[in-house]
């Protein structure tokens, strides 16, 4: 636990069990519930589902929806706040149908709604948010079709709020609402001066991509009034960025937003709602700090700052408390899914060795390197040995290119070099001061575990924005891990690697894992992937989507679970079709080639049929490695 910090980033859902396996408690209201990941892996194998697999715990989604709504309800009561809470889930954070359906179902009793930011998402929320008391918030840039669809939703009795991101959208909305004679509910998004903190702080400020300046807001409100639609302006929206790491940014934004709301009220625009956007963070590295992958607050503090912050300004300004809307997506979805993948190999720079015994005619560089091996035990100045060895290695590479040393001599020098580095690393363990150059030794001597997954499909943000995601072995956590590793994926891309891990209370470029036993299946879990990662994956190297397994807990047996649904991942056929290939035609053309070889007698007919079937089976098969 100290090493992997599971309870620090686990949000109350994950812990290491007494048997050393990772356990999940998907429904926090039932703390007797425990599902052992090893049992889940066994069941997946029994069902014949290939790894890597995305595990979805729908109970976690439900728990998070309840947690957010209940926290708002409780805080509103405590604060004697006169407005309500009407949250919406922004579908862009994870648009998977099963995820949206589960959230809508869990949120029904709270009148929890949906948010859309594109036309495709609008078409989705129109069909899925059928609760007339919940809100549907429409953000993002809009065209005429988007506006007409929003008016159709009004006709269907939905509380759909069109949030204006840029002035021209308002003109379109006024035009269509008059043409169709349908009254819209209008929100205006304010460009905030308060900047969020963290990777998404560009979402606010003068150069923000979305929103209206204060001048534009006043002009928009006056235009609506002049057009006889002033009463349709109901909501003020702001969003200062996702993953807000510092609670001070939340406080500042609420204060600024509340002031704008109050001033609009004084100007005669009596809004019903203030929408504080997303931003509620996730403590990916468990440090409870303002690190980019963390946050220095929890959900209760966030909600308290929204509710009490709004109340304070409203009371001072003597304006009614508006209904509060928030658009948290990351906080709702991050915990509910994880990727389980298998380690399929180990790569070490120093794994291969050569016989390095003395040869009378060997090059002096080989002799010098060998002398360093024996010098280590007697030499006080280890840095000098490190420097000399590094220099000989460089000289050897240059000498080889100039044909001065042979390939075999180069290999001997390499073997001796790694032998020296390993001895130096061992000696360093007892040293108080480790020189800067030599601090790299742990990393350069660490293993790379080859993991059957694609960073670009399953953990895009680790590559794109250095997001840290917790990664842990799912078993053997009661054994001291004895290999320091970084992870490499199976794409043909050197960027397909992970070398930032949550370790103890900090971040490390290696993760301690266990030596692989012969024939052992060693699975890793990559956690908190439910927000954005699940849906941002790309087709790099044509790996495509993973098999998905939806896990539900049993009400009557807290230690049991069942696989409710399996969503098959991409087959080779699927990914090729997306890329405009015609797999059937490809199979025919390969068959023709095989037939040609049969005609020439280089392949026997029986063998030819087998090769043809094999090619077709691979086309239908999973894109990841079969282990
Ligand atoms: N609302 C808007 C307008 C957004 O742009 C975003 C994401 O950046 C969200 C909500 C979701 O934010 P989060 O995932 O931080 O909850």
C-alpha cells in the first residue's frame, strides 16, 4: 500500500486485499462488498475473452452520480440555500451508450441531466434525456441544424438550454425561434478573467476559445430584450477548465460568476440558473496537491465553495439564490473503468552477455574496460569508474565505425560496460550522496516490461499531455516487488511507452514490479481511465477498441459479481474497413496468390486451404497480441 498508494488515489473504491490481490468495492454504500480482481480475470478467461480488456464497474458510476448529487443536496440544506441543484453529465467525457444510460438511470431521482457539445452529442442527448424535469445543456459551436434541433427539443417539452458561445449564434437562434415560433431557453457563456489552474487553464481569460466578453453579454441581453425574448435568457454559464488543481481557482470563479449573475439581476435580467461548468478534479497521483495530476481539495470542499460562495454574493447583493448547475464529467466517470493488460515480455539493455575472457590480440579498449571491472572493489572514486566506462563505450562505438575494432569486440565492451554499471548501482545503494550522472543508473538498468496494449488507444493523455495514471499489478502485492520497470506497449512507435508512475507519495520513472515466473500470467491494471481516455483512443497501428466487460455486483452476495455484458473490441476486419479497405477483396486476392503457388506446386493443395483459412481467421480476429 505504501508503495502503490492505492487508497490515496482509489477514491474509496480500491484496496489491496490480505491475499495481495487488488480488490474493488464498487458500491461505497455497501462496504462489505469486495470483488477480487483475480476472480474477475479468471472469469474473463473462462468466458474466452481475450486481453487486453476494459473493465467497467457500473456500480461505481452509480455511486459517483449519487455522491455528487447527495453532496449538493446536503450542502444546500446546511447552507440554507434557497435554490436547487440540477447537475448535468457532459457526454463528451465518455459517450459510450452504456455509460450514458447508466448515468441517466442513476440520476433519474435527482433530475440529473445531460450536456452536449456537438451536433452528434445533441442528437444523442435528445434521445436519451427523456426526463422533463432535468436540464439538457447545449454548449459548443453551433450551426443552423444544431439550433433547429434545440428548438425541436423545446417542442418535445424538454428543458433544453442553448448556451451561446459566440455572438453570431444568438442571431441564428433569434431568427429560427421567430421562424418556428418556439421560445428557446437561453444561456450565455461568460469568458472569465479568473484563470483555472492546471493543464486546462487556457479555458478562461481573454484568449479563451469559448464565451462572450462582459460587453458582449450586456449587448446580447439587450438584443434579446429588444427582440421580445429577454425573458428567455435564463442561465449564466462559465467553465474555467477541466481538472482544476487548486481550490482557490474554484472560489475565485464562483465569486466572479456570482457577481456577474447579481449585476445582470440588477440590470433587470432575472436568471434562474448559474452553471459553473466542469473542473472538479481527480487525484490521479494521490498526492492531494496542486500537481497537474492531483487536486488540493475533495468533492465536499468543492461543493461547499460553490454553494456558500454563491450564497454569500447573492445575500450581499440582495438577489435570489439561483438554481445551481454543474457539468462534472471527469469526477463522475474516471473511477468506473480500468484497463487490464498482460505483460508479454521483458526488454533489458544488459540482458545478453558474451564471453569476455582475455585474448592476446584484443584491442586495448577491451582490455581497459575489463580492468575497470576489477578496479571497482578497490577504487574509492566510483564516479571516475563511471566516467571512464562511459568514455570507453563511446570510443568503442566510434572505433567500430572506423573499422578499428570488430563486431565481437564491440559486443565484449558492451557486456563489460553493463557489468560495471550493475556493480556501480549495487555500490550506490549504500552511498549517502549519489552524483547526478549516476542517479540515472536506476533508470538505465531498469527493465522495460512489454505490455499487450496501445498507449495511443488506452491512455492517450499519458502520451499527449504527460497525464499520470495509476498503474499497479493486480496480484502478488503482498510480495516485495524486485524489478524496477517502465512500460512499453506493442505499437511500432517509440512514444508508445509509459515512464511516469505513482509511487509512494510521489512520481517515479520506474514502477517496482515482480520478476515474472516462468509461464505466469502477470496482469497490470491501469486505473482512472473512465474519463476521456476511454473515448479518445485512436487507430495508431490499427489496434482499435478493446474488448469490454461490464461487471455488476450481486446485492445478495457482497463477495460475488457477474459479467453483465461483453462488448467485443475491434477485429482486424473492423479497423481495416474504417480505413477504407475491403477485407473480403483482400482475402480473395491472397487466396488467388496461394492458388497461384498451388498451381506452381510450391504449396500443396491441402496446405493452401489451411493458409487461406488462417488468413481469413486472422482478419476476423482481435487486433492485439494473442498470448
Ligand atoms: N463543461 C464544459 C463546457 C467543458 O468544456 C468541460 C470539459 O472541459 C466539461 C464541462 C467537463 O469538465 P470536467 O471533465 O472537468 O468535469
